[in-house]
């Protein structure tokens, strides 16, 4: 009974501590020790437990709040979000694609903007698991479209799963252009749909140069499923509302960042 009460007390303290850090964003071990009236050793154990649960991010002498990405709406509903930012990102990404290249285009509304800006390119081969991308490129006569099969994820109108991953193992692209739900310096590239994780990893492995297209709402956020370290991408294209501190941290990791 005593052990049960202690466990409940610890759980409650962890919940209160996580809320305290979320409120203040950045706290020190000393701050926590004083506020909760607990020893420094207990604070460190609590922070270690919360870090393992993905609730906070440690730094020497304290902890930072983690900003979790909200649940993602279906692709058709997201077309009205950050419209201008996505338009500029799509134009910038298309300029990185040369005539005659083989590219992979992932799913999502930002990648769809990239596809819209590729229709005048010549002799491209576009590999994709996205039905909206196929639809956009259908009338681009100079682009060869390679559509991948698989299990239809209806909310994204994209193909995922084992069949998709097997097909990806058979192709190679000069460049991979994909969106992501969240990017974080500590937690890397994350998405919110666990069954798609292996497909995302197969996409990242299908090309030489990985270009991630993501507006500011995806940056400094963490979602449910870990996909890959940040250094898996070579280039990030984002908008002017993205934090300069975040951009500097990416640049320090030798990741090219284009702000449009």
C-alpha cells in the first residue's frame, strides 16, 4: 500500500512538473527544487523520467518544454493552411530541380505545390506515392510519371505500406522532395501516423539529395513517430516566420536552409 501511494505521488509530481516546465518554457534544476520543495537529486531523477517519456528536453542544469505538433487534418482540409508560405516554398523547390532529373515527390500539400511548379520542366521522371501529385502532373507531357502502388491512406490520398516500400527499393531518384509533420533539433524528423513510418524511411533512402519542404508551423515541433535524424535531409526550404535560432542550429549541422 505504501509503495502504491509513493508511485501515485511520483506520478502526480511528474504531471505537475511537466505542466510547470510547459508554462515557463525553460527552467533550472534550482527553480524546480525551490518550487516543489524537493531535493536536487529528486529533480534530476524526475527530469530524466520526463525526458525518456518525451515530455521535456534536458540541458545542462535544467529542462526545456517540448512543443508537440497538433493532430494533422486530412490533406484536402490543409490546402487552406499557410497558403502563401506553401506557394513560395513550392516555387523555390521547383527551381532546384533540373530538366532531365529523376525525382521523388512525397505526399502532402506543400509537396503538391512543388508539383504544380514542375509542369513546365522537360524530360523529368517523377516517382510518387501521392495521388494528388499524379493528378497535377497528368497533363505535363514532358514528365514521365511513375506511380507507386500500396495501401491507400485515404486522409492523405497516398500509398503506404509493404508494397510501396518494396517498389521504393527498386527505384533511385536524384532528389527526394518530401514534407514532414514536425522538425526538432533534438528529436529530428517526426510524423503523426505510426503505420507510415517505414514508408517514410524508405522514401528517404530512395534518393541522393533529400529536400524537406516545411513551413514555420512544422519547425521546432515534435510529433508521435520518429522517422529519421535531422541530418538525413540535405536541404530544408521554409518560410520567413521560422525562428532564426532554429535555422542557425540546422546550418551548424551542415544542413542547407533556404528561407523564402
